[in-house]
C-alpha cells in the first residue's frame, strides 16, 4: 500500500482500479455465454427449437433443460420438522427449466459463442413454444382455495409451516391480559443489488477432471458444496476463486442455478466459459429479500408489563426454495423472538408460500429486521392504545443488565448486554427531551415532525462446522493468514492482520491475509455470513497466533540455548529471564524457514461462536404534507458490538446497514403485475438510496464484551439494517399521528405518504 494512503489496506488497490472482480478474470481461448430467460411467470414448455441459434456464426453450444436435467438440485438448509412434525416440502430446482417455468426471468437456455454479442444474437433466435398457465404473484392469491398450483405435490402452495414457543402458555397470557394490541405490517420484496452483478467463469481440466470456478462469493465453503452436488463430483474437484467481491449482503452466499450450467458448458466445449450478467438480469434472477406479511399481537397486564406475544408470518418464497430462504424465515427469527424485552410467553407460526416470482433468500440482517419491525411497531401502538409513554413502556420491559445471560421463551440465550444503558445513551444523544420544541417549530413551517426510539437485539455468529485458521511463514518468514472467510467489503485484509499483530507484537504491515484461498481447500468453516467474521474467523486466528507464540518459545529456547521455562515473550521478542539475550519472533521464523515449510507454521480449530449484539436507535424526520417528501433530519445509533477491534471498519459496517435499512423504508420495492411481469426491473424503476439520502449520523458504542469468543466481539454488520427499519418507520408514523394516521405500509415513497395524508383529510384534520 502507498505510504501516503491512509485507510483500509485494501482501499488503495480498489480505488485505483487494481481490484480483481469476476469480470476482470480473462483466460486464453475463453468463450462467452448468454442465458435465455423465461418471459412468462408460469408456463409449460411445449418445445424449444435451437436449430437457428446453433447455426449462428460463432456459436459453439446451446444448452437447454434436456442437457441439464440429470443435475441434482441445489441443497436446502432447513431440515427441522415443522408444525405437526411435518417436514419442509422441497421444490428442487432445474438449473435450466425442463418442463415448465415458475417465474419470469428463470433460465431456459444457455448459448456459448466466441463473442458475447454473437451469443446474445443467437439467444434471440431460440424459439420457445409456451403453454401459458395462470399465475399467482402474492401470498394472498397463492393461498386462496382453487388458486393455480406451482407444484402438484405442494397443495395450496404451502410448502412449510413452522411453529415455535409455547402456544398454550401464550394463550393463557392473553386470556389474563388487561390490554391486547394487534397489528399487521408488510415487509415488501426488495433486491440486494450488489455493486458487482452476478457472474461466473469456469475452466475444466480434463486430465484431472477438475474445475476452476470464478464467482462472487461470501466464502468458498458456502459455494463449493452446492456446485459439487449439482455436478456430481467430489468437492476437491472444484476450486472456487474470489479475489474481490463487489458486495455480498447474503445474496452471494450460495450457489446459483447458473453456475453449474457454466461449469457444464466449459466441460463440454473444453474452453473457459465466461458469463457476466446485466444489471436487469441480476435484478430479475438474483434471489430477492424480505417479502413477508407480518402480524402480531402483544398482551399487557394492568401495570404495562408485557406478558405475552404471538406472531404470524406469511412468507413469500418465490417460485422455488433457495438454499437459505426457508431457514432464515423460520429458525433465524426464533433466536430473537421476543426482541430485548422480558416477555415470558411467546408463540410464533410462520407459513412459507410459493408464488410465481423470483425466489427469496437471506439479505442483510436476514429476517432480523422483520422481527424488530413487527415488535417495535407493536410496542409503539400498544403505548398509544394503553395510554402510556412509549419510552416508559420500553423501560418497564427491557431485560436488566444483571439478568444476562438471559434465556428467552424459545430457548435462545442472550450472552450479554445493557439495554437500559443503550437506550439512555441514545435518548441523550438525540436530545429527546427537546423534541416537542422542535416539533412546534416544524408545525409553524407547515411541516410534520416525528421521532422514535427503537431497541433491538439480534443473533450473530454460528455456522455449520468448527472454524479452521492457519498461519504460515514460508520461506520469507513473514506471517500469512488463512481462513475460509470471504470478504465483500468488510476490511478483512486490514483487521485480521491487526488482531494477529497484537498477539505477535509486530507491525500489522508485516502480515498478509488470504481469505478463501483455493489452495487451502482443506480448511473448514463457514464464510462471511450472519455477522460472524470477527468472532469466528478473527477468533480462530487469534487462537492460532497464541499457538505460534507457544511453539516459538520452544524454538527460541533451542536458539538461545536456554531452558524453555526461562524464556519470556513480549513485544515481538523472546528473552531469557534476567538477561538481555533475546531473539525476535520474525527473526526466528526467517532463520528456520525452509522450502518445505516452517516449524512455526500452525493450524488451529475452534467451535463456532454465537453472540447477541444489541442497540438503541433514534430517528427524527420531517414531512412536507404538500408533497409527501420525507427528510430524515438526524439518526443516532448506539450499539453494543462487544469489543470493537477497528472502529473505522465497525462504523463503516453500521453505516452500510443503515443505508440498506433506509432504502427499504423509503422506497425499495420490486414489483410484478398480476401476470407476473416485472415492473421495476432496472434502476430507472427501482429506488436505490443515494448518498444524499443519508442523514447526519451520531454513531456511539456501549460495548459489553461477549464471553463466547476470544476477542469478546459481537457482530456489527447487520445492526444498521436491523435497527433502521423499525426506527425510521416509527418516526414517520409519529409524524403522521396528529392526522389520525397510525399505520402506513412500506415503502414510504412520497406518493404513498401524500396519499395517506389526503385520505386522512390533510392538514385540516389537525
């Protein structure tokens, strides 16, 4: 990195155009692929005529479902029995449609040619004869009696019902309640839209029967199993490469149907095949997010204590089940079911429904924003109906700091936290007490002003296997770090060397990080998902570093001709007690380096760590009733992310999450018409938050170290999105309350807010 450049280590490479994303890879003799996608949402494929496409100049192959029907479906994460012991009914997934299509944008054929333009022209010559079927594009329509069925074996388009908590205990709580508040809110369908469109390059080695695959991914261990299953080969026959990834957000965590198709084409043709999607193609075929109707009811006793909570989610899974879609909409929410409150009784029922739309999956926060959105809207409404101040209601029910670790009714254990402290800091930083004065000033200017404070807790960490870490010194003697973490903007190249450098007592610049290195396929663990990276990847690297120091002590004793018990280690050097005789760790590594390795090379493993970061956020907004325009005047975020290793990186993650939460509230919405045709399939039609939408921010931390991992860290990557959705929503509703408006469905576009104000009678109703 340039000596003059200050910031993350990776920044210099990226901002000077030296990054290497999927499209930047090029290989001798490479050829180019283009997908033909369905232009109907639900239709049988009567026939496909590819003859004209195959005759087009430069075309090397045309693949259809007949060529890929042998491929196994991509794997499902959700295996837990649901309501009544019934398991999830899997949909499978044709990597190219075989008999019918179930959403507009589904892949139907793949053309490979000597140029991308030739492949595109040839794809237009493919003639597909469809028998158009009735479609359903909403869960309400899909669940109606007599609705069109997507799959014969899934009656009513309901593939899974998941229940958790104690239904009887919750029912008893509601029977004894002094007050019950009910609400239904909509979490609209949105698109992840990473900076880097979906892409894949595959090269097949006939001699070794192996593949090199280049894709944007959040971790090689997330991607490789699905590819291996689809291709019917052992995992060690696939090397996944991902140097730089332009955004992940959850939608880059699993293998897409297009990837095995590109791999198969490279094997059949014997050349590297490169496919880079367009933005519109990415928006239509990337897995979508949220898409749920959320209903809840909250029971209070006569003193305003929350005694029971019941929720029901109707989740739109799209035309088929993504690998993570069912999991994040069932088990995930159960880990934060009662948010950060002492609610003793809970019951939840989630219904997963199939529609003729793009499949949905995890997206920043996964389902965490849905949980907090519903509960925090309930709390504000309960305060209004019960006649109690909304801050006072929260304070009466927050989990006390001394109660941690705290077990919620669904069995999840919150490791640590200080909810009261978070809220107090947020209220003070936002000048909550001075708000009414500011509201009156806005009213004089003909504006509506609102404020809200929301609290939340979220699960972070976890994974499906123990985490591996490795530190190698090689011939250079400088440490190189390896994990299966897949960075997509989090700053891993900066922070992992920092935590290891602290253990080694050396300059972080002496250390190199290589995440998701395809040559280290033996490493196990999960990738960069669920705000787990610092706890798990960072934690195992710290554990590995301590083992390096221990091994170095043995080596230093030999080198210094002293007893190991007399060797101490401090600030990067081993010293014989009571003397000036010493040797540095790096000096030892360089002295004993060989071509076959280094005696200090070390690998370690640790169990996956979980934690529960929490926060209290305050948003203040102003609405122009003449236009419906909303201005977010200020935003305060106080977060408990445990020990913060690098504040710059942590703040960057919080701000990124805030922007995505803001986008969801203020305008993001992927829309289909009643025929399943895409209405908002480009940036001309789909709202994306811009830099000028970001309000003045106050970011504070109130850390309570987690006892679950060596660094005491908690996740921060999803806190912004989890907190922003309910906080901004409640602030807007607070501004509208004087007009008698107590609920408006997202997103809060100017037109939707303007309509709500007009329907309420406008400013004259105040």
